[in-house]
């Protein structure tokens, strides 16, 4: 959860320095070459903003305002970051637009180590303030990577009603859906709105039961 899953970050003694170098130079090189970006600092600033918003709904307008660029440019940069497998977007799930959020996205990093390197935050303290977000990002990334490896047979979403009921992850495959809440600590979850409407039980993924494939 702290140093991520790049092979070098697992086997090297100085994991922190490797990830700092990776996030500062090598990783962004593919993005910059692919998109012919003339202002690499903007990409870095965008990634910094995203690293603070893991697990939250992301506002393109807010990102554009913070970076002093257009929403079209932000979308283009996000596309580039997805194409180079640095981030992935999770759209909102809905069959009832009148009652459910439909156009929002959440953004996650494929690798926790990259996200932590951007913030230069490598604390191993399980009480660190962003532990819940780290756990959620790790679980989401495992679902996303498993989906890529199996040929994108599943579609991943989050769900939120206009009454602010939420489900962290909805997985749709062959017309069937599964739903999960992702929490660092085991707790009772209440998702009656989703369960009643979709007739699907929401399962809990906590650090005590880490994966649900």
C-alpha cells in the first residue's frame, strides 16, 4: 500500500528513492512524448491535485480553475494519463438519472507507490491520515488491473444517489452486478437504498478480507 507493486519497488533496498525518480522522470516521459506536451509542469501539478483526491469525485472545472487552463485541456491530459496507465477513471453507475448521479467520475492511481511518491509521503504508520484512501486506491487498482488482464470483461463504476447514499464499487459483467464497500477497518455498512433498488447485496472489503475476485 505504501511502496506499490512495481518490481523494483519490491526488491530494491532504497524503494523511496526509486519511486521518487520514477514519478519525477521516467514515468512522465511516456506521457510527455505521447502527448507532445510543451508544459510538463502542468502535468505534474495535475497529478499532485489528483493524488490528494483519491476516492473523491473529481471536478474537471475545479481542476481547470486550479491549473488556469481550459476544461478541454484537463480532459486531454487525463486521457493521456489513462493511456499511459498512470491513472484510471471510475464513472458513476445509474439506471435512474432522476435519482442517481450520472456524470461524475472518481480517479484512482494504478500504483500506490506512484501516488505516494508524488506527495513524498512514505509513512508506514497504519494511523496515517490518508490510510482509508490508500486502502481504497489499492483495492480499486487490483480490480482494475485484474479486469485489464482478463480482457476488460467487466465494467467498473461507483454509485451515489441524489440523496447521498453511496457504494464505492459496482462491477457489471454479462448483465449482472456486484457491489462493494471498501473500508480500512471492518464496520457495519448500510446500503439499503442500493440493495433495495438493485436487489444486490453490498459486500464489505476491509483489510481483514482484502480481495473479492
